[in-house]
C-alpha cells in the first residue's frame, strides 16, 4: 500500500508550506488518491531535524479542516501524523483511522491510554531522541539489532495496556536519529526488523540521505531515487511505503509485485 503525505505546515522540509491552506491541502489529498494512494497521512507539525514544537491549538487548526474535507469526499484511510494525544483524539473524532506517532507513543503520557480505548490502527516509529536533537551525533552499537529489540519491547508494552499487536505497524524511522550509514544498514536488513509478523512501513521519500548519496541538495533530484528505494523495500517485504509523489511509486510497486507474483 502507498501512504501519500499531506503536510499542512509552513516549514516542511520537502514542500515548503505549499499546502498549509486547507482547501489546497484537500485538493492535493484528492489528487494523491487519484494517483493510487490508499492511505493519506495528514500532519500539522514538522518533524524534520531541528524542528520546533507546535502547540495543540495551532496543530488542530491546521489538520482538522483537512481531515474533515477529505473525509467528506472519500472513504480512503486517513492517518493523523502527531505526537499529541489531544490532536489524535480530535483527529479520530473527525474521521481519521490511523495514528502515525513518530515518538512511538512515548511523547505524550496520555497517548497509550487513548489508543487503548480506540480501535484505530497505529504506526509505531523508532526515533533516537526527539526532532530538535535527534541528528546530533546518533550512536548505536548495532543499529539493526537495537531497532528490532526496541520494536519487540514497544509491542510488549502496548499489549500490556490493551493495544493488540494486530493494530500496529512498525516504522524503522529512517533519518530519525540515524546517520547515512545507519539508514543504509537498516535498508539492507529490512527482513530482520520484522517482529511478531507485524507489517513494516518505510518512509524514505525525498529524505536527506538521498541528497548525501547523490551529492545534490535539489529536491527535484530526489524523485527517481525515492522510486528506486520503493522498489527495493517492496522486494524486501515492506508492506506500506510513505511517499510524497504517489504515481511513480505506485507504478514501481506494481512492477515489483508482477515480478514477485504478489496477489
């Protein structure tokens, strides 16, 4: 499945606030659906390295009109990208189906309780530190083993509070407290990250690791490398990819699935 990204922020690293207006964001979301997105990930707070937090009221002001606008026109799955329980609660009430929490449900003490009381899907992402500091000299002895162990621990903790593992997707968190070498090691070892048969979700779209590998800071140079990475992670068993540019990535997935003989 392809998760299309809808950033409703003025400071997104990838689209520079192009969709901070709710009407334009809804139009963009509907276009992503027309290109093949089966999930939309709507976020009102940037989590790029060094990003400053946004208060609850402002985050709600950004995302709720978009969620309501999309939900009024389609039944596609909607994900709310937030670390705040108050935002997650309001988004689910407005029609969202999934929580995508880059803190792994650790950033807000109320989040685990909220999600235990709901039936929403949950994306649990690995992040070392928090967005403002995560890229300041991240260190692992064995990044693959440590991310996998963290996944197992989080699944166990969530199950203890009443969140069934069947509701959870796992995201290795590329670029979230990882160097280029860490990211490449995780890409090479994706099948080793699977815990409890839970699907993996991968988000590498337009990320700085591509710029470092290509030696080009231009955002437009990141499209085809993202498509290549999408094909690779599908070959390695990943179930969901989170991308900005849906059409090319959907086409890459369909080609890989034809080769793999996927249903």
